[in-house]
């Protein structure tokens, strides 16, 4: 039996992204955002939704660019701090000791210490109500070499990203590796074929 929780944005899990942007005087700023995800593969795009009151919202509207910085589990304290203060009153880089790196590709900074960075130009923006969804076209992905396998593929377990539970307003860590994608589904199809449609 399922219980109705009403209309709410309770997608679980959500990412924990740190969005980088420049202020009016090119002061680097970052904010934590969880309303986001991959939204297109060709061209490669990410979507992140920000409240209109946020400094980062105004920054992105002006610069037409942003970075998505993915923190590892070890970055939880500084990530949470970034999410608790406004860039209008605090220089978050100075407060956390993180290093802003000027992107050579987009008008936004990224965080040196975080293992994964996606540099985006603003593809389009959509006014959704309380939030504006910024769709960024990914122009480059930068990853620490330690996050890659021997073939150069990004490994989620090495990144060890934080994830969020919107309902609880809480952080979680990535779970265990389970299986390659599609292998369990193929096993179901093979099982059904072996039963020759006799049902379960």
C-alpha cells in the first residue's frame, strides 16, 4: 500500500553539484545545487535549476556560462558550508580555502580541488516558477586522472560523489557497484524466452 505525499519535488536521489559563476567584478562565486541532471547527449547538455533570488542566478544570466563542480565525499564539510552562506556576504573561496581556476573556455571559474568539472555555456533558460532552469551546453569535462580507469573512462566509484535526499534535506554517499547496465534486464529477457511465454 502506497501513501500519497502530495505534489512535491521528491526525486531521490538528487546530485550535489557546486555551480561556479562570476559576479559583476569577476569575483568567483559558488553555490550548491541539487535540482539538476543530464538533459541531452547531442549536444551534451546539463540542466540546473536555481531560485531567482540567488546571486548565481544573476551571474549566469549576465555571463551566459557556468561550471558544475562535483565534490567527493571528503569534500562534504566545505560543500555544506558553501550551501549555507550567500556570496553576497561571504567570499566562499577565501572562507573554505578552495582554489578558483579561471576557465579558458567559458566565462566561469571552477574548483581546483574537486575531482570532476563540467564547463558549460548557457544554451537556454526556462522560467519554471520559483526556479529558472539553466540548460548548459558542455564544452569540456575535466577530471583528475585518478578518477579514470586504464582506458580513460570516468569511474563513479573513484569520484565518490555526494548525493542528496530532498525529502530529508540530507546527504548520502554513493553505494556499491552492482553490475554493468543492461545485464540484469537481458537476464530477465533470457529467462522469459526460456519459459516460452508460460508466465512467472
